[in-house]
């Protein structure tokens, strides 16, 4: 089902946390809400499921205006970060609870619970209390409980935050599989960009109550609209250099390093300040636009190595290399930028 | 109004009713009662009208004509249907009918006059005693008779044949009224009586001493048990919690046994040649010591609980670090334990100040303010005045005025604590906004 | 706690200071089953004589111990039940529900919690007299309930505060009403608090002396506290062995409950009770 959040505004007392935000979730897609802590992700989620009241704007589920409906009448399924399983009920009763509230017949409940348990692979655990389940299993029960009532939309609030690294990987693909099998529209709240990139059809990046960019993961990575988005996506993160336009080149601040980035420089007038963003994979020994510096940090990551290169003016660039074994800490190196991949931003952070 | 509002108010209703009935109403009523002259003498539900010896005396003092008040004080004998009915029941119809025929409606100033007339009747009883009894049945007196309303009272007075002017009547009605009336005399009494000042002084003394003991000894217990091995600490905590959990009546009874002249202390000390005596009541000083200890043991155990749990919150690594740094035990207490206890101490102090100021049950059970009234604190004085004194009338009005002082202090202090302990930060909005 | 310090001097000191209580407690138990010659501290004879008050017909003017015990039991149970039931709903409303005057109500409960209730006893006494509840167990139960209620509500609110919000949120999105959420999802989480509060109010009422003494002094509604105190007050030649037997009988439930539920009760005792 298509979900439309239109001009949504939320205030707590005197502070406006979200101001006129609009968001469109296509039918059957998984949309990730990504942003730093405190940017308003949970607030948006709570507005969609009806736990918070909206101070302005509309919320449509398909054609239905649910803005003023209480949670109970919205038919949303929510998975909370701590799962919020009912501790005194076993897994079966937990999953059956929403159906029981709807006064469904016993056999019908049983049939549905068993079916959904099978989907999330917990058939054998239905008799256990939440305390007797592992984190991943609790997560599956919570998913089953959210899905069993066939909701219009599935909301996931940091569903993987409480899991250890290995389980997180497993559940990432599990949740994606289940979402795709059921064909349900879903919103995934997360502050982990890897999670968002790997699970979602589209990502909405939020900052201070605003959606900064909404796009498919790959598009967003390649074409961020602001330096904020650029810095949020990618691991290891993008490095920034400050400079000013000098004719067809860019001179880095406090140094005589001049980069012949004519394509980027051409868009700006002479003497304007500019920020250059370089992703680690675009700063490699073989690339053409050379820049010298000293290796100030090396991190072995097994498959690849991460280098920090400090320039003469103190700025730092990052590089990830698959076979960089020959370099030592303190080495003077002269590596190159991939000129066509370099991102440039104006002083306010907007992409040029 | 939203659904959750209704649910919330519905959920609060039972509590609100109880609070209204037993907190708000009593507070207001205490204030109201303090402006009345209510006592066990006046009763609480309005009053009656009655002339007694004392009324007669005050009547004269208030300028009521002496002749009239004397007449009010005398018995009267009037032959009326009421008396006739009684005679018929006791002495038969014939006698009653004869009286009705001969004497109906007549008035006699004394019994002898009536007896003389009765003797003349044929169907009279033979014995003199019965005759006297029959005459008594016609006695109509306003003296020592209760009249429930003013009209009934004036009718009764009218029957005696005393003529009253309007002024006389006003004075008479006012003097004969036994119920309570509105007055500010209680407050004048409070400020003028020596006993209130003594009670105030005793209270200050009591609160100061007991509070110091509570906090000081509570601290001592918490810190010492903190350093003891787990098992020993648990035993001492269990011992020191006893004064708090034992019912006050039993706890104080054991103190009496300890200090009685045939009790433990006396017997024990007699081995050393000390005269047996009642250690609780034989001198003011001993009485105070007992009271402070009795209350102090109870209060110290509360302090111990609070302080101990605050101490348990100290990370062990912090203690270990200070020991590695070479701190001795005193320094550790001074620089690590005590700072941790700052808030609990403040809390205990403020909380107990108020409860000590107003509670009196342990004192009431132990010394009951004695010897003399040397340990009578304000709350106990109030209690004695209004609810429990051997000496006679219970003065509800005066007691209420005394209690109101405590009520006002109590409300002020509670509000002050709300500020002190940052009530505003306790109130967070519910996260579900339905 | 910390092994770097010697602890035996402290043990000794504490032991010495605890002597009064230890002596009182030991003799409380010993004296109920022994006789001691006057002027001596060592009991010389075992006897069950002092417990005959349990079986003998009561002396003139005294109530039967068993009916007094029953009264006390009714008093304590009713008080506890009403306090728990009322706190159960009010605590939830204050902890979780949006409602008008929420701040005021919260402040009110806290103020009442600190407020010294004995100061109200005179007007309550007069109120009961006016309403005819004076000298009845019902009156005492109502008053005691009212006085225990602020603490109860506050404690219960504290227990509700520990239930994760997400459980309620999940319940709502699962389609349950606020009432159902409370009844089916939240209430089962606060059972331990409920038990603790119930026990606590039971003990508080069981030990209460002033209220029954002032508000229901008559024989028919006497409770153990007033019964025992009347014994102590009346007697010209005090028979402490008998007092102690009655006292032990009276305090037994308190000690047993305390021994079993120590940990649970500590939560509330520590939570800022009066004293
Ligand atoms: N009940 C509230 N009262 C006042 N401010 C609130 C309330 N709830 C949230 N906020 C504020 O609203 C902003 C958004 O909060 P929200 O919980 O939506 O952030 P979030 O993006 O989910 O962060 P996180 O990743 O840490 O969960 C924050 O600045 C927060 O302080
Ligand atoms: Mg959040």
C-alpha cells in the first residue's frame, strides 16, 4: 500500500522537531529513514503508527486519511528496537495477541500464527517465553507479531541495533527476504548507513527534522546533494579538502597545492571558496591528479588496507587499497585523485 | 476530551474521593473547628438549652434579675394531663379521675402544698410514701431539664410563670445554651498560655536532639556495616531494622521493661549497688534520654537503610583506587563515602524534621509527656488537649487551633520539599500521546 | 567489603551498641516461656503459664483475644486491599496517562506523601462522630487507608515507571485499547510491586496504634495494638511475662512476613516512608 506523509509537523512544547516534512512510500518498497541521532526518525515513525499526534499535515494510507485515527485503527505493524515482546506471554501468545484483540476465531488464529511462524522460521519456539529466546529469535517473534495481522505498513525502529555483528548480517537479509515475500511496504529506521544501503529500495536521509535527500542507495552514494549526505554514506567515510577557485584550478587552503580540476572549477567564479570531497576509493596511487603527503595512519582490515595521508597544510585524505602492502607509516607518497569522481560543494554544503 | 483523559480521570476517581474526604475535608475542618468553642461539654452537633446551678449563677452575673432567676431555680407542681397519665398508670384510674376533677390546671409552689390537697381526696393511696410519689409525678421544673429547641425552652420557662422582658429573654437563652459557638478565643489562649510555650520549647528540643541522633547514628550504622564482611553486616542490619518493623506498642513495652523499677536495668545495676528506680520517669533528663533513644533507634534504622543503599551505589573500583592511593579509612569515609551521602542526608533530614515535629505516638506510649509535662511536645499537647486527658473536658476547638499550627507547617514544608527535590524534573510527559 | 581494613574492632563496637536491642529481643522470647524469681535476671523455670491468655475466658471488661485478633486481621487486610486496588489504578494514571491537571495531581500526591497526617486526627475524629462511623472498625479502616494511600500511589507509580513504554506502544499498534493494554499487558509486569505494597500496607495497619485508640476505643472493635496497650496501662502490678507473650503473639506475623519478604519490603521502606 502506498503511504503518503504530507507537510508533517511535530512540536514538543515550544520546540519544533519536524517542520513540514513530506515523504512518499511506494507500495511494496522498503524505505530507509537514515540520519544522525536526534534528527527525528523515531518521531516520524511514531507519527505514522499513531503513538504521537501530528501537529500539522496529513497522513494517507492508500486513499484513506488516517491523520486523526488512533493507533488501534490504523493497521500498522511495528518492530521496536528492544522488540517489546510481552514478557509474561509465550511466543505463540505474543504473535496471537493482535488477532485475539480483533476477536478472531481460535482455529483461525492458530492457523495464521503457525503460517507466519513458518515464514520467520520459529516454528519450534512457540512455547517459549521471551526471556528464553536469543536476541535474534526475539527479533523474529517481534516480526511475526507485527506481520500476522497483515498490516498496511511495517515499521522497523532500529531493528538490528541490539544484535551482535554476525546476527545483524543474518537478520539483515532475513528481514529483507520476509519483506519481499510478503510484498509489504516498510519503513526502516536506522542510523547505520550500511544497513540502509544493503536493505532498502530507497533511502531518505534526515537531518534536523528535514529530509535532505531521497533516492536509491547507489544514486545517493554517487550523487549526494550535500556534503552532509556525502559524509553520511560510505565507510570509511569521505574526506574533505578546503580550497578556493583559481582560474581553472583549485588551490587548497594554506598551501601551494594546486589541483587541476578544471571541470569542477569551471562552474565557479574566480576566488570563490569551495569544498572538495574525495572518497577513499578515488584516491589511489594510479589515478592521474597527483597530490603528495605523508602516511599518518594505517589500519589493516584484512582484505584491504586503510591509509590516512596528511598533506603539507594538515588536511587529511583517505585511501582504501586492496594490495597496498608496500607502504609504511611515515612514508612520503604521491597518489592521485580520480578527477571525474571528485565531488565539490559550495560553502553552504550544497553540491556544485 | 480524549479517551485517555477519561480513562485517566476514571482511574484517579477512587483515590480522589478518598483524598477529598480524608485530607482536604479534614484540613478545612481543622481550620473551621479552631474557630469554635467545641468541647466534650458542648458536644459537636449543635446544642440544647438547659438551666442548671451554674447557669443561674452566670445569669445573675450578667444582670438577669435575681428574683426571676431564683424563681427559675425552684420546683413547680402543675396538674396537667401528662402527670395525670402517670398517676393513672401507677395508682389506678379512680385516683387520677378524682385529681382531674378537683385540681385540674392548678399550680403549686411546693410539694407540701400539693400533698396537702391530695390528702383531701377519697381515692388517695394510703401510705405517705406513695402520696409523695404521686405528688412528684406533677413536678415541672426547668432546672436541669434539657430542651432541644429554643421554642421548647421558652415554653418550658413560660410554664413556671416567670415574666420575661425581651432583654431578659435574650440573656437567658444565650446563657442556657449548652452548644458550641464561634469564637477566636482559642488563638488568644494559644498565645497567652504558658503551657503552649513550654510545648513549643519541648518540641524544638526534641526535634533537634532526635534528628541529630537519627542522622548521626544512621550514618554510623551505614558506614560501619558497609565495611563489615557481608554476613556480619547483614546480621547487624537485621538487628537495627527491628525497632522500625516492630509494632510501636510492643517496642515501647520492651523499653518499659528495660527501664522499669523492677526491670532489667534496675536489677542489673543493683548488682553494683545502684538503687532500683524507674529509669524512664524518675527525672526529666532520664525521660528525655529515653525518648530520644526510643525515637532515635526507629529513625536511625530508616537512615541506615537509605544511606546503605546509597553506599552500595559506589563503584568498587573507586574504593580500590583510593586504597591503592594510600587513603586511610577515615580519609576514605571523608572523601568518598560522605560525598555520596549528601542527598540522602538532606532527604532524611528534611523528611524527618517534619515527621518528628508532628508525630507523638512513641512519646505518648512511653512517657506520655511526663514526668509532669516536661516531655510533652506540641503534637502530644494537642492530642492531650483535644482527645485524651484525664482531667475532664476535651477541648476540640482549642485542640484544632493547636493542630492547625502543625497543619500549616506541614503544608508549607511539603511544598518546600517539592522545590528542594526538583519536582519539576520528575514530571515528564507521557510518551504515548493519545 | 574491603579487605584492606581490619574489621573486628568495628564488630565489637557495633555489638556493644546493639546490646539494648539484643537484650530486649532475647528476653522477649525467653520470658514468654519461663518464670524468673523477682530481682534476678536468670530464668529458673520453664512454663507455658504466660500463654494461658489464648485459652482462658477473658477477664471482665476485657475482650476475647481471638475476636481482637480477628478484628486486627480484618483491619489490616481491608486496609491493604483498598490501598492496593486504589493505588493500582491511580499509580498507572499518574505514570502513563495524559489527563488534565496531571502536574497538579502528581504534585498533590507528593505533597500528601510528605504531609504529616497525624495533624488531621482531631478533625477526622469529629468527622467520624458526626457521620456515625466513630467506634466502628469501618471508620478506622477508611482513615488508615486514606493515610497510607499517598505512599501507595507513589510506590505503585514507581513500579509502573519501570515498565518499558514500548510494551504499551506495541499493545496499541496491535489494536488494544488503553484499558486492555493496562489490564492485559502492563498489570502482569507490576505483580512484584503489587505484592510488596500489599504486604507493606498490611504491616502498617497491623502495627497501627493511634488511630484505633482514638477512633474506635470500644471493646467490640478493639485491635491487638489497643488490647495490648490496655493491658499494660491497666495493670497495677505489671506482669511483663504476660505482656510479652501477648506482644509476641501480636508481633509474630510481622516478624514472619519480614523474614520471608525482607528484600521486597526493603524497596518500599527505603522509598521514603515516614518515620
Ligand atoms: N517527548 C519529547 N519531548 C521533547 N523533545 C523530544 C521528545 N521526544 C523527542 N524529542 C526530541 O525530538 C528530536 C527527535 O527525536 P527522535 O527520537 O525522533 O530522534 P531519533 O532520530 O529517533 O534519534 P535516535 O537515533 O537517537 O533514536 C530530538 O531532538 C529529541 O530530543
Ligand atoms: Mg530513535
